[in-house]
C-alpha cells in the first residue's frame, strides 16, 4: 500500500513556481469574489463582512487540511494518509471540546490562545499514539498505520461523546454543528488571525521541504544516503501537520477528507513533484472549501434550514473517494 519510488522532476525553476503561485493566487481571489456574491440575504455592509470572514475561514481551513494531507502522503508514501483518517483531526477536536467546556465553567480563560493550544495538544497526542503503534524498528507499516488511525478516531469520538454527556444542554447544541465541521459567519478575528498565521507558516515550511519529499519517494535509505535527514523530516512533518490540523479544527471543527481529495486531484493535474504539489494543494484546497461552503450556505438559505455544515459535503464526497483509492491500491498489491 506504499507509493512506488518516484523520480524527482529535475526541471523546475523558481520563476515557474512564482508564475504558478501568482496564477493560483489570482484564481483564488476570483473564486472568493464570486462566492461572496451568492446568498439570498439582503446585501448590506454587515452581510458582506460576514461573508468575507466566512470565506477567509474556509480558505484557511482548506489550505491547512490539503497541505497537511499532501505532506503526510509524501512522508508515509501512502496515498490514503490524511489528517482525518489518521485521527489527527479528532484528537484536535477533543482538545477544542475540553477547552470550550472548561472555559464555559470558568476554569479556563476562553480566547484566541487557549483553543488552538489545546487543539494542538490533542492533535500531537493522536499523532504520537498512531506513530507509536505503526512504527516497527524505525519503519512505518502502512496497514497498521491506517488501522491505528481508525481506532484512534473511534476512541476520540467516544471521548467527545463522554465530554458532551457531562456538558450542559446549551453547550451540546453549540457543539453539534461544530462536530459536523461547520464554518461560522462569526469567527473571532483574533482566533482567525492566529490560526491563519500558523497555517501560513506551516505551508511555507512544507513547501520548502518539497525537494526532500521528492527524494524520500525513492525510499528512506536512498534519501538518507543523499543527505536528507529522514528522522528530522518525519518529526518536523508530523509536528507541522498537527499544528495546521489543530488550527483548522479550532476554526471549523473536524472537516474530513479534504486532505485526501485535494492532493490527489492536484497530483492528477500536475504530476508528483511535491514542490508544485505543496503550492497547488494549498490554493486549490482554499478554493475547494470556499466553493463547498458557499454551496452549503446557499442551499441552506434556499430551503430555510440555516447553514449546512460543510463537513457533510466533504464526507459524502470523500467517503466514496477513499473507498475507490483503497480498492485501487489493493488491486495493485495483489497483482
């Protein structure tokens, strides 16, 4: 179930990357502008600001999950690796939920700092457990990795249900929508700023590691022989993926399968070079989630049910996509 060794594409200049980045940036701005025009609410300055805040939140979450998924797939050489599937998102969700409960009871100061920090603690904890289970003598078993991710997801889900059972009914109502992966019109500005800054920093670092990811596709031994610090890269990638996922969960809850769908779509379009994949995954992830959330918001307004959680759309599309990839990999390994 691991990816076959890949040759690192030799011809990719900084000029081409800058050109691609500018084109993608302009496309993202166009998509954001178009999405801001949709909705049945009366057009006012306040509605416009709320929509832009929501679009900025969706874009940040899309970047975080897509780039984190790309990095985990490159690091593990496993096309099915993704923050949601590996239990990183649910671990961050436990951290956010604990922080929210403690803040509601006056045991913790609520704000832009506490929520991301606790989300990061939960995400890192899940990463460490999954990594510890799947590691065998310094190598990761891809089958055990996926199974351990499933187990951790179930365990974290049980923890969240137990926490909600001890919560007040008013808190439960707020957490239900969040648990489905819902982007709010009223995201706190300081929280969005801190999370977006963490996501941007993680994106830049993983983009700069694209060349190492290309060499890592040839195997740990080959990568180590040409100077790639495999152990450092592994720890660094897990830490950054956890940070980006924690930031996304703090903003919108556990949105699933974005980190699976977007990197694969990008790989189909531009090929396996992780220098370009890191760039394209971020921008296309932002556009993908902005479009998905606009669809959810518009449909919800049309049928008078409020805002439909975007996590529903990503789960409905990502579940069959995951099954397709799993079947394809099983056919390759049995051939």
